[in-house]
């Protein structure tokens, strides 16, 4: 007969957002109430089911490696979430990068998985990476030759540049920002940011044999070694037709859409003789984020997003599973909105006192309904996450992502749907600080597949059309990109003079011809929304059944 060694009274079962027992929270309550740390000797056969589900296997083999079974970086992240939820064990990168197999995984779980980390180092400032950075670090380790995800800004150069002066200006900007002097290192299972005192970044000069900028940029784009600084490249390109371009490139692990814009603006100011003031650093943002996680607002944000996830059924159409090496291969379309359509968007925005960002987002929701037949739609949307004014010029991966949910009912009045959708976007933006990694974890902990939430993406970016380096013009150019991991991703660049639309898809989801059709249909939907009188008693059916060719 077996008798329990410890026990305590449980006042209330801890539950996940879908009313299942939260095993991780239950384990934590046991440890808090009994003063013991439970070694997780859970039913390890359960991990076999997780292994089979993630890798789509009919049977398991303890000795076959994760990657031999068809695993990739996305599947690896799913495995990490599942193991954390079911067994209260965090998989370390050192465990993941080796020859991970089912037998090894069982031993890691049985041993509790965690080790004490020694953060002592002689390499300047050392800070533990965020969850988002850790995931990007893992992705880079698994796909070291793939330059994705990166941030880019490209400018056509009209006039002459003093490249040495430009290089000195970039060097001063790098000196100002710790984030630009940061490399990444793994120590006993955790990823750390290591900041050095000073680092130069020579400008790369390239003379090309062709005048095809997109092709030349594709050849020049290389992945970064995250263990070396600086994690930024500036290339001066001269095409065979003598057109000149400046191309800035950074890995997403230390940058977001705002960061590269900040860097360009500051380089231009320093080039013109301006002296930069002392800047706030990425570690300051991390401290503010830590304060937020202990605040009441964090709890309110968590409640909001859990409620949103409860209402969302998930996308019904399954994504086509790509081979690991093809997962990031993309198809892309880049075009400028015609002046008449751009004017229609601006007039609609001003007349109805709504942001252009909302108009572009709602148009994508309708596009998804028309193309994919989904009545319940989620769009991943990045937010700058610079929630303190002092953070406005901080360089680093500060941005967050929030899912925006829409329900499309053919019988609903268009005006009412647009009004309700705008209110929903406003409510969601009030809770934009809540970490997207937590939203993903909440979604997958309820046995939902990650790709039933993350299929569609829309980014809205505001950039200046041109800059002046003394008498030389830098004119924003939007090149085609060759990498994408989402089935459908849209990026709108608003320069104040024009709207640039980039539509992307991973290659196994949409072909180039299909993507062109999708781009044209999106423009048609924009025209239908902004060209309609919303006071008319029109139903959604009138909009979503209009005669536009579908994919």
C-alpha cells in the first residue's frame, strides 16, 4: 500500500483558458504549499504522443533524430511549448541543437531539464535574451544559411556620397546604441546578449555586372553569424547602368521595423555634422517590460487575450507542410497604389476620421474571406511596443505582435461591420503590450495547432519618401524579397507621397501567378470599400460577392 508523503488542500483547480486543468500551475501550487520541488517523473509515454503529433508519425523510434523524422525549426518550437505545458520542463537550446531524439528527450524530462546558469563573463554587459530573441536564435542555428527574418531599407542615391564620412557616421551611431554592439551566446542552455565596448562597420562596396537590383540584392543577402558584431551591414551598390543604391540590412533578432528607420535617420544627421545625445538602451526597455509583467495592467491584458482566443475557432484549412529547406522560400509582388486609389484611401480616411492602417487591415480580412473561405479571421499585426516616450529612439527588437480577430457574416450591414471592426482594433491596441509568445503558448496549450492561428500578417510602416545627405538625395526603394514563412503576408509602406504594397507568400502556398491575382484582388477590395457610400444599406454579401477573379 502506497501512502502520500505530502499533501495540501486545493481550494480551486487551476484551469487553462479552455477550462482544462493547468498542469503547470498545479505543479507550482504543490511546490509552494509543500516546500518541495517535484521531479517530473510523469507518464513519459505521453511525450511519445506529442512527438508523433508534431512530426505526423504513425510510430516512434527512440533513436531516430528529430530532424531525420522531418522536424524543422517551427516544429521544434511547437515541441518546446508542448513539453513545457505537459511536463513543466523547459528545453534548453543546447538540448535542441544536438542530436535530439525521443530517448534523449525522455531523459531530459525525467531529470527536470533545468540547470543553474553561470552568467559571469568578461565580455562587457550580459543580459538574458527575450523569448522572441531566443526563438530567433534557435531558428538561426537550425537554418544558418537562410537570411530570414531580416530588416531592410534600400535607397536610390542621386548624387555623390563621401563613403568614408558615411562610414564614420554609421560608426558613431553604432557607438551610441548597445543593441548594435551586441552578439548572442548560449551558456548552459540559455541565450545571452553580450555587449562589446566598440565595433567598426566598414561599408561594403559592390560593382554589379547587371542592372537588375532585385537579383543583385538576392545574391548579396547573407545570413549573420549571431556570435559576431556588429549585426548590421551597409552596402553601396553600383549597377551596370551606373545607378547607385544604399542597402541597410540587419537580422530581426536585434531590430524591428522602427529600429532600422531610427538608424538611417541618425546616420544622416551625423553625416550632416549633428552630434548624437546619449540614448536610452535596449536593457532599459527590458527593465520596463519586467515592471509591466508584475503590474495589474498585465493581468487585464492577459484576461483580454484569453477571452479573444476563446472566441476564435482557428483556421480550418491546413497549411501545406514544406520541407525544412523550402520553408522560407517566398514569392513576392511589389507595386505602388495608383494615384486614384491612393486618393480614395486618403479621402475615406479623412471623411470617416479613421486611420489608414485600419482600412488596409479590414481589406485584408475581406480578402482572406474571399480567397480562403474563412468566416472567422485572425490577422497578425506588429505594433511598435515603444510604450514609453523615452523608448522612441531605442534600437532593438522591441516590437510585439497582436492577433486581430474578425467575423464576416454575409448578411451583416457593411457600415455596421466596419464600425464594429474598428472598435475591436481599438480595444486590441489598448492591450498591445501583452507578449505574443504568451498568446501563442495559451493557444497551443489547448491542443490547437500553431498554424491554425498564424497564417496571415499585415504590417503598416511609415517612412519618409526621401532624405538629403547634404546635396545628395536618398530616395526610398522597395525591392522584391525572396524569403517568407507565412501563407500570406502584406506590408504597406506609407511615405506621405505614395503607398507601396508588398504581398508575400511562402512558395509552397501560392505561386507567383496566384500571388499576382491576390494582390490585384486586394487592390480591388480597397477600391470597393473606400469608394462606397457607407450610408447605403449594403450588406457584406454585396462586397464579398463582387465580380473579382479569385485565386
